[in-house]
């Protein structure tokens, strides 16, 4: 996962590979570390090859943490695997402000 802050104060992150129970702890630590910076987050999920319930829980927790801190989540390049999982779990409405147009 790469991250960088742009001049507007957004932090851009790129997640690639799996977001599953096997990688959840690593992703959680990285994502929550970025939340602590106090910026809006732009999350590129275009290279996510697999996502399960643990990965979805991370996205929900990230959205809730950011909202609670007065910041926002913007998802870009969302892979078909992520879209399918969000639709299957009926989470597209929850992420309606974060998902691309």
C-alpha cells in the first residue's frame, strides 16, 4: 500500500492484492494509522484481487472513523471484486458518498 498527501490535505492510498482475513490485521494497522493523520482519504481499490467479510469490515470501520472525525472517504478505481462484495452485502448505500459517481 502506498500513501501520499496532496496539497489539498487529502491522503491518497493504493491497496493491492487481498483484503481478506489473512491480511486484515496488516491493512487495519496501515489504514488506522492514516486515519490518525486527520485528513480526508482517497482510497484506490482498483488492484484489490480478493475481498471477504474482514476486508469489508475494514472499509466500514474506516468510513465510520473518518465520519466521526469530520473527514471523508473517497474510493477510486474500485475493482469488480470489491463492487460485487459491496453489492452482495448490500453496502453500496452505506458507501454511496464514497463510491465513484
